[in-house]
């Protein structure tokens, strides 16, 4: 994302009509757009950019196929959403959406609104916000373990602990999120561990009232530039 938290798009096309129409639609959705004429040039840009969306004007040439292949295999582009623009009304393997030519403002807006909503959901699901808050957690066998909550997201937390934890351990604790009206109760399961006591956990239980506080807190942190058109 850009510094003002707008989604970024890499638009790959040499068709003036496609470029003009989609630039207008993307601008209305507050999506920052970078344009490349050829897939080969786009490949270099992708390696150095943080694009959330890649729009490929699909013309069945080899370079377009190679670009799609690189997007599929590369770890750094795994979470990118791919939209293919094509005159052929069939799904293209490796892409998430298809926009059929000729592209109009109406068809482009309809497709990209759906894509935008998906991207927003994915961003909120995977975004993590640093907190660095120390708490005392209780393990499943009622042992007390000092841990530091390093980050919080929609589905879990990152923690740091001097005491060794194992995958599958259940931890329960209360944490006061910065700016929240009160501490919330969380039960979480350790999903993975790394060296130096760093672990990732998924939520297993949060009381409904506390879950509302968590969601409100996450929404306050997730400041995405709003579209100029209703979704």
C-alpha cells in the first residue's frame, strides 16, 4: 500500500481504451495505479513494487503467460489479486477474476467493486498492528507465563516469551490494547514458534463483548483511503 493506505494496482496494457477506462474506474475506487505497456516490463516493476492488484490485458502472447507464471510462483506476489482482461469469455488459470472486452465504465466498475471488497476483507484479515504489551498468560495446565504481545490482528496475535512454548499450547490472558476502553480476555493457540521466543497464535475464544472491542480497535487502526463511489 501507499503511505496514505490506498491499494496499489499495476495495470499491464497497451490498449488506449482499456487504459483510459480502467484508470478512471480505479481512480474512483481510490486505487493508486501504475501503468506498464508490456508484461516483460511489468515483471521488473512487480519485483520492486508492493502492488495489491495486477490487471493484465490478456492477449495470449507468451510474455503475458510468463508474467502470470511469475506471479503464481513468487512468494512476494502470493497475496496479489490478479484480474485478466480478455475478449475470450473463459476463465484463465492462475487469475482470480475475468473482465470481458470491450471494457466499459459500467462493466469495469462492477468487476472492480467486487475485487475491492475482497481485497479489503483480505487486508483486514491479515493485517497486524504492533502493540508490544507485556501480560501474564495462563497455560492449559495453569502455569503462569510472562509474555509480550507484539502484534494483534483479526485472527490472532504475535507473542514473545523467554519461556519456551510449543505448537498447540493454549494461552489465556487479558490485554489492554492501546486506546481501548478496557482490557479484553483472549484464549489463543500457538500455531508456530521461532528462535528467540517468537510465536504466532490463533484466537480460540474471545467473549462476545470483548470481541466487539477488538473489532472496533482493529477498525480504528485500519485507515484505508475511501473510494469516491459507493460500494
